[in-house]
């Protein structure tokens, strides 16, 4: 049996209460943190609450056969930041379990995909999501721009996820903005409405920030962060954006 449990947007204790009760009945509980950086200061308390240790596992474990082998033998729960199936590759685990006759249960949770609604932008009007990865010497893709361009053509907003490895290694919003402006210059186009680009950081935490891209404060944001490139705005959205600095 495999339980994939979303821990919610930021704090580990954003967990659904029902999932905590289920974890008490599990043989083993693992926690993955490579798909997002969340706050796990509640870990010790949670371990006490459910009466077992929680092991933190990386991508190498999640993408190996270890999870499937364990789930074939025991009741295994894996905790995943946000919603377990939003911008993760964990659906492949469900597929594989189905093939092997292993029962799965998903506990959905709050996610950046819906929290983006806190900006006042209508979730009905978002197009495809894209992400900007951490650049290195020989790795600087630009394909995310195609998604943004298509969305803008259709009048849709774009949620742009910014990769985060840890507190020090992440795509800083101001750098993502420099990259996007650089691509616009290279393509000799001006399609992004820079006055209405929104930067969001640590949404769901006590330190969350929602700022316009031209606000100087965006240079000091902590991860996880995302950008929202707005498409065609309706009157309600225009009003909502007026309240963001
Ligand atoms: C690979 S996605 C995983 C999303 C997660 N499964 C969920 O449902 O929220 C991680 C990215 O989402 C964005 N993100 C996640 N939580 C966030 C938050 N609380 N505030 C701002 N951006 C966030 C960041 O861009 C981060 O790099």
C-alpha cells in the first residue's frame, strides 16, 4: 500500500489531519523535499504524534524501485511538499503501483497552483505553467519563454516556477526577470507587461511576500519563489493588482 501525502504549501503541519491519523497506522513514513523547499520544523513533533521516525529521502530513492518494493510489502506513506501531484513526477509511482497490483491513496493538499489566486488573478485565466531552472556554465535553456509567449498570445496568465535546491541555491526572482528581459531583447519583441508582473515568495508562510516586479524588495526574497506574468486583465484583476506594491 502506498500513500502519497501532500504536506501543503509551506509548513509541515499544513498536513491534512486525516493524513496524520493514517500515518499512525503505517509501517513506514518517508519525506521527500527535493521537489520544493518547505519548513519541516514540525518534524520532531509529528514523529512523536504518529509514534514513528520519518526518514528524509532524495530523488535517487523516489525514482528507484525502493519505494515500490517497500509498498508491495508494507503500508508506506511518503510525504510530499504542496500537493503530491502538482508539478512533480510522482504520478509515475501510481502508474507503476497499478501495474504491480499495489493499492495507492492520494491525500491532496494546498498547492502553489491554487495559492496563486491570492494575487487576485483569476485561476480560470491561467495558461500552461512553466519553470526556470538554475543556470550553469553550459546549461541555459530558454524554452520556458515559448510557454509564456503562447499564453500571452491567448491572453492567459503564466505561473512561472523558479527552481529551488536549498536556501542558497535557487533562481532568484530578479535574476529570472533579467533572463526574461534578455530573451525579449534577443528576440526583439516586447510582449511582457512588466508593470503587472507579480513576484510571490514563501506563500502560505508567516513571511510571505506578493510584490510587483519593479519593487526593489524583490532583491531580498527567500525561496520558494515564483513569478506570474499576467495576460489580459479583467476589471476585477486590474483592481486587485492596484493593491500590490
Ligand atoms: C516543483 S514545484 C512543486 C509544487 C508543489 N508540489 C505544490 O503543489 O505546491 C516547486 C516550485 O513551486 C513554487 N513554489 C512552491 N511553493 C511555493 C510557495 N510557498 N511560494 C512561492 N512559490 C512556491 C516554486 O517556484 C518552487 O520552486
